[in-house]
C-alpha cells in the first residue's frame, strides 16, 4: 500500500522490518511451542477440519507454490495476473478431487474492501495530515497498533501514505500496523481467509473474538518490543 509512494523495495523491507519480524516470530513461536508441547507431541488430540478428498501428489503441491511465486512477481501487472488467476481457477476445477474448497467469498470481500479504500481514501487526506503531524513517533506507533485491530492495517498504511511524513514516522506507522495485524480478524486483510480455513477446528461456536484477542496479546507485545528496541 505504501511501496510505490515511498519508493520502498524488498531491500528496504528487509532492513527496516524483516529481521525484526524474524526475531519476534522466533521468540513467540518458541514460547508458544513450549506451552503447547503436549499437544504437539500428540498426547492431546486436536480436532481436524474438513479433510481433502484425496492426498495431492507432489506436482500439484509444486504448482501451488509456483502460483504463489507468480502472484508476488506479477502483483503490479494486473492484466497478466488476471489471466493467470483464471487459469489457476480452471486448474483447481480440473483437479477438484485433490483440492480444498476455494475461499472465493472471503477473498472477494477483502478485494472489495481494498478497492473501496483506494477509491475513497484520497478524500481523507485533508484531516489526516494535521492529525498525524501532531503525533510523536511512539504515539504514532502505539496508535497504529491499536487502531489496526478495529480497522485494517492496509487502511492505516494507505491513508498514512496520503500525507507527508518523516522517515521515522513512516517506519512507526507501518511497524504499528504490522504489529497489530493479528489482534482481530479484521486487523489484517488475509485474516478473513485464514478464519474461513481454521474455523472448523474450533467446534460449533467457531473462533472466539475475545479468545483471539487474548491469545494474540503476547506475540503482539513481543513484536512491539522488537520493532522499538532492535536497531
């Protein structure tokens, strides 16, 4: 959402966020693995969601990985992407016996949200500029982390790109949006798709919003510390 406006590339993302995110993920994963070590050792059975009709062969798995790479490479070439996406849908239909149900509804909802954001977001710059300009870096980071839980991190970063920011403000805005991306289902654009995939594993009541928020607090705090402390 901000790469084009701020001229950020892969090297910038690695230098500013990448290694800090890796450290945060490693710490959180290690701690959570220790907490749930009994479940991971197989002593406690975890309910599975809907299973595939048949175990997919290796070539289908490789095709999906290749498709992910194509999406990343052609993200800014919409004509090619749409053509390949239609080919991908056809491939999944032909190999239906090896595929889970495609979550088109959840993905389209995310797409419509982002489309509306880009269409209407330009109208919000008049009040965002004065507001963000008065915030300190830490306040901007904390506010971005909290607001992304009830809005969306793509919305925050895109709206932030509409106003002039210092380099430190740019970092803290995006770092906060990344940090709070797991607090709620709506905090991150891909979360609804993940929700659709995992909800069957949480019984008839589904994923508890408060339970998700409480479970996400520890890794969120770890990420916040890493983004603020690490150089």
